[in-house]
């Protein structure tokens, strides 16, 4: 049986964590609403090693594509809607018009979400929380990755604070320990630079604000294993034991001389940088003891995906909470969302639109007035900025960018350059979503709770046809005038609007 012809396991679920040092795949089966892991794959890619400014060199790209093609074979039996792939710090930094991201998704055979830093922190916390269980006490969770370090505070399964810092064991290795040389001068400089990164958040995450300190990621688990092998720890990490390990690394002087029980060979070259960052974390946040956790980003992504599958999507809650913080009319937003979703459902099949397109449209309709928090004048522009930059839990960078684009294009005259940067496959979908959003918002312009009539939307080529009950438009001249104006503005997108 070929890979392509394997039967799908409808209970299977998978998460792919595309880190700056290693790529991870975890496959699980859903039992009683929880993921039970059946397979894990890790490939060290060293993605951040190939990052020069905002460009990723060809060697790093080839390593990434090779690993993703391996994962694709393992994912062949998992339904596509039950796969979540996320890119972290290096994916956030690459700027090449989306070429690397699109090629990566093609190799994997599934879409890849680029996580904003705080969303990465939220998912790490979720993975750690599920590994620890529903215990009491407030937790500090620290994850040292290849390109970034996340700090989080939370209780049980809810993270209250999350920050992502632009330092990781791969980037710090390139910056301070190139060539594998480990000197006192380099180690001191690496620790100091990490403390500088941590200083602005030390008041939030410092001792006194939490009961337990937990470490996630391969770096922290490796350090804990090394300390235990050296009889300097019992599976936990203390400041004193870490200081002795740091001294031992300086004695050895070269990463290729690092031979420790619990250290994988492919982690030798980033160990010194990981120890430097961890040393800074313990010192700056005043941590005396840290316990490693088996939970990490990929486990958090699994649990979050199960929430989405079972209609417990954190994005819904975060969007509503954002509107409430801005003191906006949530009910009006919901009415607008209901209207555009009804229109969407009538034409989705003929326009080849997906369920994820429906979600984007719904969020844009729900959030379309957030710019009022700045000013009514130009509120669509203000709203687009807020949607792109606000801390909305659960939203990937692509989610935020596309919701922002929809909000920006909800009113006024359209220009083709407003969709610049979209791939060909997304260009068609976004043009359709913009047209549907604008029509739905026109129908809800009165901002009342009055029921709309049965409106039918159909699309044939570039022709959009709205059908109303007989005589309704004549009884609502303002709506008729709005739609006539909308007809003129949609022409810029090559859309012909007919109302009858």
C-alpha cells in the first residue's frame, strides 16, 4: 500500500512544532477527549543557524524541506483538519514574501501557522499545564528554544502572562560561541546579554509572583539530565549546581569535548549558550530551583487543536474579551457576523471557499468596529492596525494579517494594491471574503436588532446578485442607496453587483 492510499485514522491527531533548533512531530489518538501519544519524531534542523538578518540560506532551507517531507509520510494517515503545524522564532523572522513558508507547507502537505511570540508562550504553558495536571499554585514556566525564550505565569490550565524574548540557544551560540569555543569572556558576555533581555520583565516574573518554577524545552531537560548524571541534582536544577556545570564547560573549553550522560551529541554545540541563558534566567528572576517538564509547545498545540475540533476555540473568547475591553457593542458585532456567515454559506461551494475562510470572515465581522476605540474617522484603518498588532490569544500571524486586511477593506473605495503580498490561492479567497463582508455590513448599517428579510446571494463569475423579498428595497431607500454606492466601489475589484 502506498503512502497516499493509506486509510485515514479518524481518531488520529497530530502537532508539528517547527522550532529554530529542531523540528518535532507528535502523533496521538483522541480517547475520551484527550490526546494519547502514539508516536514522536524529532529532527535537528538548526534552522536559525542559516538565518542572516531576515534571510534564510539555502542549506538551512534544504534541511527544513527534507525534514518536512519525512513528516509528511508519517502524517499521511491523519485527516488534514486534525493536523496543526506551527512555526516559531525563525519563521517569524524570515522575510522573503512568504516563499519559504509556502514551500514548507507544500513539503509537509499541511498549512503552517506562524505563531506570534505571545501565542507561542500560551501554547507552551498549555502543554506544560497538561503534563503537570490540575495542581494548585501559581507557576512560572520558562522555555528556552533555538531562537527565542518564553516566560509565562499561570494557574492550572490558564496562562495569565506570557512574553517571548529574542534569545535562544542557537542564536546565542552564533553570537557568543562561534566555532565551538567556550571562554570565560564569551560566557560572561552571553549571560549579561541574556540578563539585559530579561530585565524589563523581571518584576512580573520574579520570585514572589509564583509558587513553582517549571522549565520546558530540550535545553532545560538536557541540563537537568546532565546535572543528575554528575550527581549534582535529583532531576531538578538549582543555581548552585548550574554554576558548577558552567565552570565545567569552561574547563573543557570546546563544545566537541562535551561528553555528559544525558546529553545527545546533536546538542553539544548549543549547550554552552543554553546554560548561559538558563543561568541568566535563574539569577534575574531569582529562581533557586527549577523542575523540568515533559510538556512543551507541541503538546500545547495538540490540546488547543482538540479544543478547536470540539468548538472550544480560544480565539472566540479572546476576540470577545478584546471588544469588551474596548467597551464596544458586542451584540452588534455578533449580528454582523451572523449576517455575513449566512451570505457566505449560500456561495461557499460555488466560490470554493473553506471553513477556515468562514472563520476569518466571522472574526472580521465581529471585530470590524474596533477602530472606534481610536476614532470614528478612518475607523477601518485604525481597526486594521489593532487587529494586526493586538495580543489576541489563539490567533496565528496569518490569522491576524488576514483579519486586519478584511477590516481595512470593509469600507471606502477599494484598490487592488490593498491585497498585495497574497499568494495566488489566497488572492481569490480574500477578494470573495471582502465582497461578502462589505455586503453584510451594508445590510447591518442601521445597528438595530431588527430581523433582516430573507436575502439570497448568488455568484456567477464576477457577478454577485442579491435578491430581496418583493418590495423590500423600495420600503428601505437608505439600504438601496447604500447598495448602489457599494456597487460602484466593488467595481475596483472587478465585481459586478446586482440587487433585485
